[in-house]
C-alpha cells in the first residue's frame, strides 16, 4: 500500500502497515493489530510525543539495564515496529533478545528469530524452551540463559500475568506500556509510558551517556503520565 | 478458539474473535482490528459501561432517527460485532441499512450484504453505487435512495472526512464513537460515546418508547463523557 507522505496520519498508517507486514510474514499475530490500536488511543491521549516522565523512565531503565544482568523480551509487535532499533539497544546494553509469545507456535518462533537475525542480531534466545516460569499461558516457556536467570527484564507491550510472575521470581521488571492503568504498568518497577517506536531509539541514545542508577518512583511517574492524558482530554473540548 | 466464560476479559476476547471471524468471512478488513483496539482503550477509560451521557445521546438519536427520513450506515466492524441488533434497529426505526466502506471491494460489499441478509435484513443498500458525496475515498460511493437523499444518517465507527462531507450536505449526523476527541465526535450533531455492542441494543429498547425530539447539546454531552474518562484516569492511581 502506498501512503502519501503528506497524509496527516502518515506515521500512524505506516506503523499499521508494518504490523500487517508482520502478520503476512508470520511473526506477528492478528491480535497484534488490536494491541496496536489500543496503543494508538493511549498515544493519542499522550499527544503522540515522549513526555518528560517517559524520558525520565527511559533514563532510569537504561541505568538499571546496564548495571545488572539483563534481557530484552520481544513479541510480534516489537519485531514488526522496531526490530532494527531493538537489536541496536541489545548491543549497546550488552543484553540478549529473547522471543516470548502468547500465541506461540514453532513457525512464529522461527519467523521471529529470522526477523531479528535479519535486523542484525547475532543470537536470539527463546527457541530452546529449556525452562519455565509460573504462568499458564505459552509465555511460560523461557530460555535458561535469558528470562529465567537474568535479574532485569525489559518487557515491551506486555500482559499482566507474566509481569506478576516475573515479580514473584524477584526480578526487576521494566515495562514499555502506553496504558498507564494496565496491571503491567502498575506492577512493573519502571514503566515507560511511551510508544516503543520513540522509546527504543531514545534508550539507545541515553545508553551512550551511561547514566547512573539513582532509584525510581514508578507510582509518581505513572501519575505524571496520567495527568498529561487528563489534561489532553480537557484541552480538546 | 475456545474462550472460557470465567476469563476476566471474556467479553473483550469474544468481540475480538468476532472481528477475526469477520475478516475470515471477508466482510471486515484487517484494519478493523486496529479500530477495535482503539475502541477498547477508550471503552476501558469509560469503565466499559453506558454512561448517563451516552444514554441521553441514544435517546435523542432515536427521537431524531424516528422523526426524519433516516438511514443507518454500516461498516465491517458493525457487521462483525452486532449485525443482528443493527437489523432490529433498522426495523424499529423504519430506516434502511446502507453499506459504506473505506476499503471497498466488490467482494467485501457482497459479503457485507450477505451478512446483513443472514441477520434478517430485507434489503441492504449501498451496492448500487449510483450517487457520490464530496470526498476522495471509496466512501464517496453511496446509494441514491439512502445516504445520498436521506436527512439523518447514523454513522457508527466513523472517519472524520465523511462526517464533514455529510455535514456540508446539510445532513443531521449521528455518530457512535468511543473517542470523544475525534473529528467525527466533534462534528456530528449527536455523538454517542459508547461501545456499539451496548448502544445499538439500548437504542432498540428506547425506540419502543417512541421518545420525542427535544434538541440536544452535543458539546456539553461530549464534555460529560470526557469528564468520566478523566475521573477514571485519576481514580485508578
């Protein structure tokens, strides 16, 4: 599909097309489109830009990810929307990418691995399926060298069940989630309320400055993002 | 897919599956899933129930639809989510259903017609393509006996361009749109900020009481819906 660059919703339509491409290439599920639409709505309320709160959350996230043994979880929408940037982040943080899917099939796992190898990853974890975490869904299947054993897990576009399971295991969970009301947003140690297509490149930039970990008040940060959404809901009347 | 009724998000998952079924049967486009996701987010902020504002908007809408020559526009998500209820509404209001699609193909038009005939409609407008309204998209193709000539148009899950074009033609536009900030929501004469799966059956019930048209302040009503969303954004901290 040809989208004219002059279209007022050009970027929005482009990202949608990337997810459709992910579906056609087998690494993204159709349900990824629903999740994307949900994200579009919350991003709209954020004004479609990275807030100062999201910026602070990205900085804290990078500091934590760099100072501990970390892993970057990946799902179909990450593969569709920002595979290259995710690989770059993985390299600057020296943290592997692990594929972890709710709608897991061997074909999708292989297509995900292929997508990240194409994007420049040297290795992609998650296909080994040699460990489990305590949840019922297919997301329980993890890699002993990755999510299972690492202290800090970056979980973009997450489901609440897994976040809770990772917290029970004592891990430090960093979420990227446009919905500040989600279970994940509330349970994570750091929640980056931002669109991954903006947050991931920003994290790459921030990592180059090697920020130091200074602690983080997630509840206060979430309240800040919610205040922006509330403000946008009243301004637009 | 079997969804256990005990699942906390049972209804949400069920409606999602209905859209996937619509895609598989050819009447819903993949982009319908994105629109659905967007709706899910706004519905979440509404508390997933019909507000007093939405109830008042439904009542005014029914009064207007009953007292003027009306038509009910239908797209792929309406067909997927509430075809039967839409046909019932069409009958109680004595207003025909007209299919009008952004991603229009002859196959989708036929599949839409089939879906509404199955659901009990006696006739489905929109396939004749014998008139046009002033927009560039495929949505310009309308039926001379329907959208083109009728005074009042119900447009669920709408795009802003068409709403503006219908307004320029002097029509009374009633929108069902979960996003109170959308162009459609602001431009329509009545905007029902509610999920179609709740609003359409409610309109059927209200129509039986034959409400009288008493005028409607759409800006005030929209502000009420936005206030609910703002409230939910702060309560959930």
